[in-house]
C-alpha cells in the first residue's frame, strides 16, 4: 500500500546518523539543511492520494514503478507515472522513490541473476522488492568506490556478515528509508572481498552518512533561490564501521559475477535509465520554457538569432523525448518473456551518452540567451519591500512587459537553474548520475549495434576487389 507524505516524514525520525559541518543532525525533517527537500519528497508520496493521479501512479495497490512490465503498454504506463513525479520537481529531484523502485522491479524480473556458485541471493532479491513495494519505502543506493577504502567484507558472525569501508555518491540517501550498497563497475575475478551487495535501514548501528554542503541551508528564501531552497536532494558519503548485515539482507556475497549481474543481466540498469530519461526530458522542457520566458522578458524573442536558438532548444527537448519513446518501442523480452519486458538496451545506453553531452550545451545556450540580465539582480527580494529602495528597484528593473517583482523573480529562478552552485552540481550530476562515461560507453560497444555497423561496412568491402571495374 502507498504511504502519505506525513507517514514518510515520521519514518525519517529514526535516529539515523547523519553529519553536516561537524554537527550530527538529529532530525532531517526539521533541520534547515534538509527540511524543505524532505517536504518535497513527502509531496511525491501524497500525489498517489490524488484521485486524478492515482490511476497513473498506482497499480495493484503499489506504486507502478514496482510492477514488472509485461508489455509495451506497461512500459508506456510506467513512463507516465515517472513523468508525474518528474514534473513535481521540474526534473531537479533525480533520486525520487520511483528510481530504485524501478531497479527493484528489475531484480524481481530475473532473480536467477543473484544465484552464484557459493551464495544464492535470489530469494533475498525478491524479498527486497516485496518489502519496498508493500511498505512504499524510499530506497537510495551507493555504488561508487571512493578514493579511500571501499566497502568490503571483513568477517562473518552468527546470522550475517560484517562490512567495513565507504561508498559514494549517496544521492538522496539522507532522505531514504533504506540504502542499497553495491558496485556497478566490473570487479576483478579474484576481488571477492569487495564483491558484495546488501540493503539496510538508515538507522543501522555503525552506518554513517557524511553530507556535502547543503544548498538548501544557504538559500536565503524561496523567492531568491526557488530551486535550491526546495529541491536539493543532497549527496553523501556512506561510511560503514563494522556494520552487521543479516543474511536475509545480503543480495550478493563474495561473487564478482553476481555482483555485476544484478545490474547488467537483470533489467535494473535499463529501468533506471527509463526513469532517468523521462526525468531528463522533463528537465529540458522546464529549462527551455525558462529560456522562452527570459527572452520574452528581455524583449528579444523575435530576433532571428534568438528564434533560431530557441528552435535548437526545442529540438533538444524533442530529441530527449524521442529517446524515451524509442527505448519503449524497441522493447525486449526478459528471460524469454518469463521476466516480462524491458526498454531497448541499445537506445537506453545511447540515451546516457546523449544526456551527458546535451545538458551542458543546453545550459550554455540558455545562458547566452539570458545575457547580462542574470548578473545585475538585487541581492534579495527584501529590496523590493524596503520603503526607500523598493520604488527605485521598481522603476529601474522593470521592463515594458514585466513589473520589477515579476522580472526579478524570473531571473532569480533562471540563475538558480543555470549559474548557482546548485546549478553547477546539476550539470555535473547529468554527466555522471548513472555511472562514469567509461562504463556506459564500454557497455554500448557490446549492445549489439557494433556488429550491425561492422556488417554493413564489411558488405561494402566484400563487394569489390582489385579487379572490379567502375
């Protein structure tokens, strides 16, 4: 069953160990560094109670992202649910609950991928999926090794294993009910101590999250930093200090093959990409709409160069949309259909390449359209309220089409999306949120298209030789 936003927030008050600026955070739902983002995640849970949205978001009593798609129509229905969640944050919350929900559905589609020579995690993977779905839990994950010692197995005890080390980047982890720890990059065949995957509640003893700077805490107001103040999902370093993991929560154990297979054999990674590609398309829609509003406020929207630039941005939006629709249309069966269907692999991998390259270009183009207007904004919306300063700002910042308050509000939104520290984090995020390029570019070469391309070129070479006449 689905939870309300209030039920979600109450579950976060569990004594989890989170650190920020040398301070242990007692309650993420009330702390000024996290409370607004927590409220934004809570609103996502409340969407399922909306009678108009519930048929889109819920299937069989659980969020649609948990359902294993059985047809092309199921993939389309799942994407429509993704779109609702993405639009709620204009694409700026990347690790919404439906992200890992889709990954868990991928595990459930092919649990045999978790069966290794010495450890069988298939039932645990299915239990993981059921637990998240039935309790409507928000699960985050950390899959990247830090520069220091990565999470590794250091021993066994009655009932489970002990792990030690760190993982990054825990995007949205401080707001999650559980965190899945694993690795998505290939491991050496003999690297068994790092070949482990498990999921734990955030209040597990010895589990620590060290938060990066909070852009929410630095925001002066929603008027001045409307995105930073509400949608900073945060990123954190996960540290395990001899953490005990019960056997029932272990998904893979001392097995590099199954530790990789849980992402690359099951549909989990492709499901991630399906959700992320839908969010990326939504985010480009928002940014392009912002560009249109800014050029209209600047009075430049009819200039030929500007209309051409807006046309390019609209083309980028269409390109992002096309990748989503094409991945759905090129669906593939999982395990001969026994595991349902998944989005097309080649298109999904190609979307990751496109998104990482396209986003910085889109941001750069919109900055050029905005021009110097972004640099001369009043420090705060409070300037408008001052009895002496307000009239001056009102007189000299307004344009023919916009009063001063509306123009400042628009440009502050644009700066927060394009030029703030929050915006810089998002540009980096769009490049790396589903792995480093060397991972997904390598996967693309093995997706099947390379053979088709080579065959076509080979056919031309085979069609002539030294003796061929013109």
